[in-house]
């Protein structure tokens, strides 16, 4: 998608970056030699061009969502949470079906022969999400996110609820690597410094920012369990706070989701995830802007 182009003029050699895809082309001058940070410059050009394509679609979605009355948006968080809670829990191994999750959360009907921990965690996740969505805090910090984690797991995993991990972590079936637990507090501190930086917020659209926050937080893996669920809550906090529709990453789409997370983790490169994430977001919320359809 981005390549290096060499041109010779009057015996002198000049280098350019060339972005080309689907009839869109852009060149950027490099100089008389290829710079040492060429890979970073390639990523920067690609991201700049992708943002030009994303911006009108995302702005269209936001404008369409803004036409939904405030009271209806708040009411919709309850219905959204039935799906979101099912899928985010199912991605992490919950045994509850979509119907069982709905009946449990909507009518407090307890499914037969299902682990009590799955039911408790679904209820607690639903409560944390709806409380956050209806009244999102003005600012997010480590204490707040740790309180979410504590609320979600204090009844099922009290030993790790709201506590930064003190041990290595692995994901079954994945080669992803996470920081040594000794460095987790420092990484968490740096993460929230980045999250609340004006420069970080200005550099990205809220949707891209939500994807980057998800990717960076889950790659710290600060907790003994529940990192994915907490990262997806954080992602939706950013979307809701910026008046964008929330996103449910469906259990049916988990393999694509796992793939881009792992690829980005192993290559220390969030671009893989961001490209997938923004495209997925536009598809899943296209009904607000009419630019894409939403699959049921």
C-alpha cells in the first residue's frame, strides 16, 4: 500500500513515499536518501490517508446518532447492554447463550445448569456498563477503571478484583506477550497519562482513539483476568463520552478480533488493530449514517 519510489532528475536521485489503493494516490517527498525512520514514515502516510477516508463516514455516523433524542439514547443503553454483555462475556468463555443472558438481565430468570459465576459476572458487567453509559465520568483514571474491575469480579474472583497482577499471564492458544508484572504499575500510569493528554485526543478521531485505547490497555494486561472485558468497557466509555454510538464486538467475529490483536501484539504495531477496528465500527454502526449497513 505504501512503497518507496526513486526518481532521477539531471543525474540526482530523489526518494518519495507513494500511497496507492483503489484509485487513491499520494506521494510524500523523502529527500536525497532514505531516512532511518522510513518504517515510521510509511505508517504515518498510510494512517493520514486512511483518516481522510474514515473521517466523512465517522462524522456521518456521529451526526446521525446525534439525531436520536437524548432520552432514547440513554434508554437504548439497556438494550445494547444485553447484547454487549453476552458477547463480551462469551468471548471470555461464558457458557450463557444470548437468550439466557437476555432473560437473566431483563427478567432475572436464572438458566438451569449453568455456572453461578457466569450469571454473576453477566449481571455485574451489565450493571457497570449501564451505570457508566448513563452517567460517564468527566475523566477516566486508574482508580476508576480499577473500580470497574473490582465491581465486575469481587463476587467471583475476589483475589484479583481491582488489583494489578503480581504474576505472569498467558492467553491459551496465543503467542501474545505481555509486560512483566513488575512493570505493570508504570505502564498503567503511562497509559492514563496518554489517555488524558490533549495531544493524544487531538491526533485521532474519537473512534480511532477508542480503538487505540483498547489495544494499548489490553496489551498491558494489568489484571489477572478480565482484561478484555475491561478494555472493551474503556473503549465504549470513550465512544459514549464523545457522543458516538457504542460498539459491540460480536462473539461471531472473535477470530478476526483475536487475529488483529495478536498480530499487533507480536509486531508491537497498533496499526493492524486500528485498521480492522475502524472498518468494523463503521460497518456495525452504519445505520446511523447510511454509509454502510448493519448485519443482524
